[in-house]
């Protein structure tokens, strides 16, 4: 059967796109994620169409979060630190905070329409398929795909934007409700940072479309964010099946990063050894002492500025000179782990973190956010110390 667009033949708004392909009907509902109107539309369409399957733009983790109304309480912070995933946690927090602020203005929390789709499907005993890629894979692929400076730019702009006092105006709220504006925002995101658009939007469009295509039944309803609709329709209409394992993998670290990660520490150690042979043990000891101070002092200052635990400050001072000489783990992760051990966040702070992240003072008051501050400020201090210490050693070697 040839492909046709039947949206105009049914009494649905433009947010609903209906496409028939190869004898199967796909009803794609584009939602605003923070709109009660979207939730009402989802219920109306599913109840009226009674499809064979309802596909929802969620993965298992996000669905469990929404359905159980518990998001951060189950967070294993120590495990996240061990896996060196604190930056992706920060990105997740910033995105959640912004959506939450909008949701509070609109009177409906983000994801309400997705949970509504599951509730309606259960009422009519319709099978549910969660068609989004695991959010942890998406964030790790996005993070791995960015350069160091892109990562710093994203985190800095995100933190400033989330913690700023920018008022969400009524005009902005009205614009956010519109599907075409969400698509425009994603287009702008692609222009500013193409790597992020590729992973967060394009890859997920492909993933969601593929999962939807493989759903059981002749009539499928898919509930997705409005910005994904165009990409999903293009995939359903024009693109063949693909092996999804290709976009489920975490990209390996760049060879350049590995070379620099091991090369710089080996170079510094080599220079210290060379100074010892050519200028004597005393000169080598002086340079080593300078290296310890150059790394330890800025890292400790970073922990102090973050109001870290006294032992966190102490470990930052002694740990930074060592972690700077290995790419295996950074000073920030060591400091964060110590901070969590001695001043672990309480349940209430996990529950309020999405609100607290939008206020500067809360970053020092909420123990979870303070752990992130410890991580970033000690990392920055150690990074500064590495360059200062290396510059001094090179200068002495040349002299």
C-alpha cells in the first residue's frame, strides 16, 4: 500500500500525524512535554483509535522514575563517581531543572503526557513499548562526542543559565507550547553544537522510529516530543531498517586523548628525572616540591571554595599532585568521593535538587550540589596547577 498522510481526514490538530506505510498505520502524537493540553490530546487519541500497541518516548529508567514518582532518591552517587559520570549527572540536573521551572509555571510537570499514554493504554489493555534509547547511553555518547572545550562551554553555560534569575515570561511559555518552536530550538541547537544535535536528536529519531516500526500490530500510536516528529516521520517513510547496536555503543576515548593523557605525565616525570641527572638530586627535589605545591594548593583552594569537608580539602591537596600524573582518575573525582563519604546528601536534598540547582546559594547548601562543586572546583584547581607546575619545570630544564 502506498504511503499517504491521513491527518487531515480526522478531527485531530496538527500535532497528530497519521502515516500509512506497507499496510500499517502509524499515528504520531507530538507533545510539548510540559503541557496539559498534550496530556489531554494523548488520552483522546488513544481512547478513540484503540491501537494494537502504544509506543512511548521513554526508556526503562525514565518510565520507572515517572511511574514511581521517585527520581533522585535512588541515585547511587558513589557508583556515579566510580564510573566517572558526574558531568553527565550535571547535564541531566540542568535539563531537569529547566523543564521543572517551566512545568511549575504551566501547572503540569514534565513527562505528564508520557505517563498519561501509559495509563490510558493500561486502561484499555493495550501493550506498551518503550521506544527511547537508555538515557544513560544517550548522555554518555553525547559527552564522549564533545571536545574538552565543548564540554566546558556546555557545563558553564548550563550552570549560569540554570542558576540565573532569568524570568520565564508568559510569552515564552506560550511559545514553548508550540510544536514548531520546539523544532526551531532543536535546529538552533544543531547550529551551535552539531555533535549534541546528532546524538540527542538525530540518533534518537532513528532509534524511536526503528522501535516503532518493529512494534506489533497494524495500528500503532507513538507518543513523542514534538521536536522528534519530523525526524521520526522521515525515518518511517524513507529509511530502511538499521542495526540499532551501532548507536547503542559508548564511543571509545579518542586516541589523541589517550596519548595526551599518558604522554604529559610521562613527559613531566621524564623531565624531573633528567633534571636529577643533569642538575643534581637537589634540583630535582626542588622541582618536585614545586610540582606538589603548584597542584595541591589550587586544588585545596577549590575544595575550600566549595565548602568541602576538612578531609576533602586535605585529600585534594595531597591527591592532586598524584592524580595529575595519571589519566586514570582526576583530582575532582577523588575529592568528590571523599566529600560523599564524610558528608553524604540526605533524602530531602535528593528530592529538592531539581529546584535547588536553579539558585546559586543552594549549590553550597544542598550537599548533593556541594559534591558537584567540590568536583568542578578541585578539577579546575588541579588543571591550573598542572599547567603552572609543568611551565616551571620546563623553564628550569631550559635554564
